C-alpha cells in the first residue's frame, strides 16, 4: 500500500476471529456461606495421639472485608487493591473507585459491608486516610495475584471449586439483576463503557426468571 503497488489491503477482507466466550458461573449462596464459615480457622487436622483440631488464622477481618466488598460492589481486583482508606465512606455506605482509563466512579455498598469494614479498620495500626485500604504484613499494597491467592486458599478450605476474583464480579452483577436492579445503573457501577457484558448478565438473569415462572405459575400449578 505504501509503495502503491496495490490498491487495496487484502487482509481487510478477512473476517476477524471471534474470541471464545467463557461460561459465566456465579457463586451460589451456599458457596459464599461456606467460604465465610472457614475464613477464621484452618482445616481440621490430626496429630499423633490427639483429637482433630484446627487453628486460628491471621487477617480474618481483612479477608472478610475483601470478600464482602467484592461481592457487594462488583469491583475489579485491581480496583480493590488500589483503594485507599479515604475512598471508603462507611457512614454513607459508598466507595469511590478509580477504574480503567482513570475514570472515577462512586458505588453504593450495604450497611452490613460497612460494619465489616469498620471492624477491620478499627484494628488497623496505621489507618490514616491516604494509606492503602488492604495491605500485607509489611504494609505493602495487595497485588491482583495476592488477592487471587487469598481467595483461592479460602475456596480450597471451603471445598469450593474454581474460585477466582472475577467470579465475585459476575455474582454481584447477576444477583443485582435477579433482584430487580436496573441494567443501565449496573453498567455504571461496573465501569463498563458499553452494554455488551451487561447484556450477557441480563440473559442469565432472564433464564432464571423463565425457570422460576414455570415453578410458580398459577396456571401451571393449578392445572387449569
């Protein structure tokens, strides 16, 4: 094209390959409950001549806060890791997130999540407003891989397969729509520039509604 030997770029006639869409598998209520049930103690283990026992684990309040925030707001792992204490407004139940493209958004959270965060912050030794919200023992930022490792370890103890951080985002989105949430508001909260991903969540939520209608329909159940 640059040498003007051809008039048209032949590769423009080739269709782009479409990436395979991965299945969206939200966590069930029982899976989330199982992870919360084991968040403070190790698996049972036995020692010679003694009964089975477990031991208490560190960072219980931190890890519980991470799980609640991921589930309650649908934020990305990178966004969660970059949260600073001043980004969390416990009194008014909202958090301020810096998303992709340096776009800031404010997301509401539940009072229950606020309680969990308050308990975590109350025991933080250094909790000035500019400090990162979630840190390691050395006070360093939690990276995406570190957050993933925390959640996978928790899933292994709870017997939940396929645990990853993004599934919390899926779980939040689908349950938001299942419970009557507005898809356009969801798009803003998730920080999506288009509705494409929200439409996938909508289709899953609609399938649930269709299934529930078959179970609950008076016409079907009363055999009219």
